[in-house]
């Protein structure tokens, strides 16, 4: 039985930003895009990823990822 569900939306329990930074750069490499700096990652951190794809690489077409 599930006793609790923890949501950590502001990194108070789990520090995930640095992990997400590495995952983003791995994903960018897989589509042939240049890596982003950690500072750029911090500027883009939070919110829907599809809304920010153009800032990672203008060549990425967000409509290719829509369900």
C-alpha cells in the first residue's frame, strides 16, 4: 500500500538540476546538436521542455515530439 507520494518541485528534497543538465547534453548530442553550458541550462531550467526546445537548438522542431 502506498503511504505517501513526495513531489519535489523546487529541489528541496532531491537535487536534480545537475543530473538534468547532463541528460540534456546527452540528448542534444544524440540529435547532433552542440552541448549547452551549465549557465545556459540554469536559464532554461523549469517549465515545459517543448516550449524551450528552440532555445536549446533552433534546428530542433518541437512538433516532432508532440504526442
